C-alpha cells in the first residue's frame, strides 16, 4: 500500500533556506555541519557526563508520557545542567529557524536529552503538539534536535512519516510500517514540524545514541518545563536577553508580574 501524502523524506542540506524548503515539504529537515567540531565535542562530553551523574546519584527519571519508559534515558531541564546547553538553545541557526517559522518572541517549551539505549524497543508513535486540542492546520510547535552522535538506522535514528504534517487526522493503518529513518551525522540540526508523526527507531548498535531536543512554541502556550521553578538561578541571573525571552522572563502581553515586561 502506498499513501499519496507520504513523501520520499528530507534530503540533507547545508543552509537554512534549503532546510526550510525541506521542512515545508516533508515536515522535517536535516541541516548538516551546524555545530563546529569544538562545540560538538563540548556538547557530547557534557551530555554523557550529565547522563552518568543522573544514574550515579539516582536522579534519572522514568518519563511515562510518550511511553519511552526504559527505552531512552531522558534528561530534563538541560539549560540548568551545563552552560553549553544554553548556548545551543540560543544558537544563531536555531533562533533564525524559530523566527522564520513561529515568529518572535517564542518560548522554549522544554530542552531535554534523549539517549536511546539498546532495549530493542521504540517509544509510542506521536506528534510533538499532540497534547493540543483538536486537529491544527498549522504548527504551533517545532522540535529542533541536535545530533550529538551520528543518527543511523542501526542506532535507532528517529523514524518519521514524511508528509504526515499535512494529514487531517491520525496516521492511517499501514503508514507506520513505511516510516523512514532520519539519517544524520553528528553536528547536524534535525528539525520537526510539531504535526509530523515520529518515534525513535530500535537501537541495535550496543551503544547509546544521544540527541538534544529543544522544543519551541508560541509564547502564549504553557511550556512543558516550568522554567520559573526549575531554571538554575545562575542562568536566570547571567542569561542573555534571548534566553530570558525563551524562558518567559520577558513577557510581551501575557505573563506579566504587576504589569511589568521584565521579570
């Protein structure tokens, strides 16, 4: 069975303009070479260091929503864990994509690491704005994933149903079997329209595969992470104006305190 809405999937590109064209067509895009080798090394070390500490000190949590319990090690609130994650949250390429899709100001809904283990399973098939009511005719959420390791079919690269962002309803029967792996080298930025159906592939490599998922949304939607309670005070004190906006501390109309724009 073939589906007239399903596309061949995004090709790897090197520019924002080309990426946005792929994103509009397929509901996803892969922009390679975004992270410099030095920044990739720093982010890779920080990700696996935090993951080890989470396990060592018993901070690791099983996240039930999305049914990825025991499939992935998920680490929440990355901006509080190491400054490199703040750098990625406001990376110029990421912010440019957010401005040209959602507009500005926007909110960082959450930023988490997802390290696919070798459990031999996938999490539930879902869309990133599936928690919003009803079928939406536009994306209110974009998921910008930094590939900290190579994303390959063997290590469980994200599986997507290309073109599914334009469906008026759930994924039809049989479509899940035709999903494709989002193959991308480490240092790439993998972007998902919030309506695109996806899950993680099965990791058969015997090693972890890490991605950092920064989810951006419209500023009047409640973020997935309650930054006002969870953000490290140092980030709140020293973060740039861009970060303050992403965390909701520079409200425009909604979310003020005593009528003030600056919290």
